[in-house]
């Protein structure tokens, strides 16, 4: 069927049971369903929302369109977890059912306040001429997951000088009051992040744009997050249309960050910030949501998918997934992204690895599943390639080329069984120090792969769509040696 606008905005309750049953069936037959990543029950998942700790559990929501693999009428789907790896699907919790969110419950954040969880989100509204209005809205969820929407907007529409591309509020508690940051676009179509302040979460005062860079931020900024790590301010955001002279990137839109030495609220300034960096070095990551958890960790989770791109599961009635949860740290002034410690919970069966890098070898003979963690330390003279999701004669695969001598790593999708979004390039690379050993921590899960390099100094995130038997792992090269561990992971379903 054709996904006309009318169909995308067809009211939820009007989709018939037969349609939904058929969709469920199609989705469940997909060989690309994931075993430990969060995926949509059916239809499309995009941004993670409301990631927080509340009432003794982790809570997470995702942007959800249930009826097909397209961006339609959005709601929030709710999950809870005791350990950040086993997630329980709680169901749809925020529906587009009010005057202020009739055309989509868009992205936002959550903040625990006494015994309630405040959900702050954007309500998207279209009029008969399909002109947009946006509101920053609130809802309170109690311990039984009952939700009450706040009747009037926290912020009604953009301030003067800004368009209705105004969304994705993050509310944080700061000193003795609350701050909200919102992605915005000026009437001259420049991206900005706007800062609001409130004492009581009801009355929100517009302070102005957040100053954090001299670089220009493209035409719109989505999904801003301000977090603090060791007193430093880390701002994560998605600048759409960012100039390639500002940052080298190949994805349609980058997900980026800056690290600042401090945050000066009075001047709305993040001070002494780094240049804008890519958060991920791979192909498919966007809309990261990060927060300061009550246990002291800074945690993040991302959408693995990008706006405006298509993927093979579109044929199967579902699209996209979330990343594993990462812990963010700063070391020697640099951001590190590491899998949360709880990720070890999934480890099930271990094989120790050790050998030289020469010719081509099957690294894990008889490997039968793309559900594993592979940790490899490549000695400082190593040069070669690792082939993942490979078929038995190694003609289709996802390749990671490494050269420790010249300090280079390249992720290469040229030999995928099903090519993906070729227009945006088929390789991604990063530069490391010369003559240093390279540390890889690789998570494979059926149709997704996340590769952490050198304790999280870089992360490459990519989708990959193999056939069921494409589970071989080959290692080829000319010089060097490796040690490592291979773990089959258990399913989190
Ligand atoms: C980012 C985004 C957000 C918006 C949401 C709508 O992917 O465009 O800016 O709130 O998706 O689903």
C-alpha cells in the first residue's frame, strides 16, 4: 500500500484487527528481529524519549508509529527495566489525543519529581492547510504508570523570531530550579538551542538561546541534551544541515557533541567548549538521549536509524531499533562512550582467542548466531581486516579494516549482502595514534552491530542485514597478533 498522508494520520482506533494481526505476523517472521536491542513491536521506532530512573526502575520510551515502517502519527511507547539490558514492554503510554498534540506526541524527556514522573514533550499540531503549531507539553506519570496530561502547555509556541520547528524539550533540575532546553530554528532558518527556566514547573520563562559555539549549526537543531560529567558540561544535539566545513560527516544528519568547561546560566553560556565532534563514527545513529542518573553515572541511548532513509525491514512492517545503553565519561578531555557494566549480564558462553594475524582464518569456527560480543586486542603492528556477518566463502560481509601501524580503522559496507543507503558513502573511518595496539569491543545482534574502539574513544554503529547462515567471522591480514574473548550472549527476550 501507499503511505499517503491521510493513511499516516489515520486515527489509531480506526485500524482494524485484521490489519494489525497481519502486520504482527509479518513482523514476527522477519529474520532480522533483534535479541537484545529495543525494537518496535510493529511499525516504526525513532528517538528514545524519557530515559530516567524512577520508583526503583529504569524507564524508557520511544517515538512510535505502530501501523507501518513510516513516520506517521507518533506516540510514546513505554519500557521498564531493573538492569538496563532486560526491558519489559509496558505499552503505549502517551497518545496523540489532545488539542495540543493531535498530530503527534513528539520527543522529550522525563524527570522524577517526588512520587511522580514528569514527561516533557512536544505536541505537534497541523491545521487544515497542514501548517504546523508546536507546544512544549507536560504529563505526570504515577507509580502505577497512570498518566495525566497537564491541561495547558508548559510553553505555548516558539518565541518571536523562531519558526514552529521548535521541539524536543529536555527538563533538568539545576541548583534550586528547573531548566528546559529546546531545539529550535530562527526565522532566518538557523539552528539554535533555546533555554527556559522555571521555579515551579508551571511558569516557564524564556531566557534566550544557549551560547556554546561560534560554529553555525545548520538550519535546525533537534534533540538537545545537556548533561554534566565531572563538573564539565556536555551538550549532545543533532544539527540538521550542518556545513561540511564545520564538521566532517557523511550521514544525512550528524549527531554531535561539545564538551565545555562549565555552564554559566546567567549568561546562558557553556564556556570554553571544544569544537563540534561526531558522537558516532558509523552509519546509522541519531537522536541520542543522555541524562545524569541518580547513581552518579551519565547514561545515553540512541536511535539506530536516521530520518529520511530506508532499510530492508521496511518490507516487513517494522523499522529501526535503539542502541545498547552506554555510560559516558570524560578522560584526558575526551568523551568516552562505553557499554554499561550491566551489559555483561548477557554474557553466556565464552571462548578465549589468541593468535597471529596472517592469511585468512575463521576466527570462531562453527559460530551459529549473530548474537555475540567479540573483544579483540590487536597488537601495535597489526594490519588486516575483520569480516563480520560473513557467508561461508566470505563473499558478503561487514568489514572492519585496521592498521595499527598508521593508526587507522575503517568500517566498510561495500560487500554487504543487501546494500544500504549507498548515496551516503559505504565507508567510515577514524584516525588513531600510530603504532598503538587497538582495542575492539563488538556487539552483534542479528541485524545491528556496535563497535567500541579503544575503551569507547570512538563508536561505530551500523545496521547490517545478513541471511540466517551469514554468521562467520573471518580475520585476515599480513602482520600482528591478537588476543581476545568471544561471548555468545543470551537473548533478552
Ligand atoms: C528526531 C525527530 C524529533 C521529533 C521526532 C518526531 O528524529 O524529528 O525532532 O521530536 O523525531 O518523531
